[in-house]
C-alpha cells in the first residue's frame, strides 16, 4: 500500500526537492566546464611503456583521476549552502520581496518557484527571474545559479500566462496529438519559459487515470492532467513532452511517482489520501519506467533535464 500526503504550494513557503535536488544544483553550476584530460605516462623508445620497470627503475605513477565538475562544485560549497540547495522557495505574489530575498541570503536557498497563476507575460516574469539570479554568489549559493521553476503543464495548470506565453491545451488534449506534434509544441513552450528566465518546469504528469475513473479522480482526472488512460499513451506522450522541453534547454519533472491516477482525494487539499491498488510491479508504473532511458541519457550532461518527483 502506498500513501501520499502533499502540501499545496500556496500554503508553503518552500518545499524540499525529495530526489536529486543537490546533485541537480551542483551540475547546473558546472556551466559546461570539464575536467582536464589525463596525460599518459612517458614511454620508452619504440613505444615500450614497460622499459622503465625492466631497467630497474620505478614506473611513473599513474596520474590521479581528475574530479568531475559536480565534485569540484560540491567541494567548494559550505554545508549550509548544500542544505539550502535542497529547498525551493515559493515566490508569493510572483515577486521577489525583501523578506524572501533575505531568507535566500540567510539560508542559502538555491531554487525558487512561481506558485500561483501569473499573467505578467514573458517580460514581467523575466524581470523577477533576473532579480532572483542576481542573488547567486559565492557567499549565498556557492556560485551556483538558481533553478527558477513553475507548473507549466497546460489546461487548468498553466502558472505563467500573458503576452509571450501561448495558451497550452490540457494534457488530455495534448495526448490526442501525434508524438511529433507534441514534441514540437513542447519545444516552443519551453522556449517561452527560457525567454522568461524559467529553467525548470514542474511537468509533465505521468499518472495514468483509467477511463472509468476520470470523474472520481480529483487530483488528475477531474482536471484533465493526464495524457491518456493507458500506460502506453501516457508514456509515449510524456516522453515527447520532455524531449521537446529538453530541446529548448528546459529541465523537467516526471510526476507524481508512484502515481495519483487511482486515488479519489486531491492531495493538494485533502489529508489521508491512500492508494490501495498500486503494487511494485503494477503496469501503471510503466510510464515512469519509460523515462529511464532519458535519465541515463542525461546522466553525463552538465545540466540534467529530467527530475524524478
């Protein structure tokens, strides 16, 4: 049996990124830097690399492996800075007020999120994003820039609206498109987010809601947040959405593992929401299994694009 108890973003000042938050922040701070390649040891004439040892001399020591960018960034951060990277600060009123800025400086928080619907458009959101990024410094964040996030799924869950942001159809409508069409649209939507300085999208929803349960499923089905009613449709369209966002340089999430598709209450507003159906080998988890290839692909990237939630 799996239970879930989430707190609605509007009722929290910050939330922990449960999985991989510190690693993501550290890698985001790499900004394309790479470790210096190792130099081969000296060789004897004729290409014999064992000559030194056979002549009674000690072989040249092997060069120490260079540290990864993530290791180097993590090493320069203080413990409070590392802890702060695990939190996302909600931007009340979609602004960076003095209290929030002071909290970021004091507690070294490394990410922020627009937590309510905002209609200021790309220009207005961009001004707030730039103000947030101006707080990144060696003293506050260890030099790591911020993740600036929003819930940009489509339909009833599109936090950022106004000039420069297209009106996104619901995920259920997106699921009626071909994968090629959806990937192309997601790339455009991602480009809009990046233009506004938003580099992390809390989307897509990978939950599967059985067709017969849509009217009873409050968190997903009633809001048309699912791509479809089978694991195959949700998986294929979720991957297409993520690929499009990735092409735009946007980091994404895969939520809400292990799934809210077969519960009744909305965990944003209700306590004691319990899933008595999902098991470890449940076919409805295949939507998340489909993302493992993307996770492996992003493993070596400087800035990962997919976050499990």
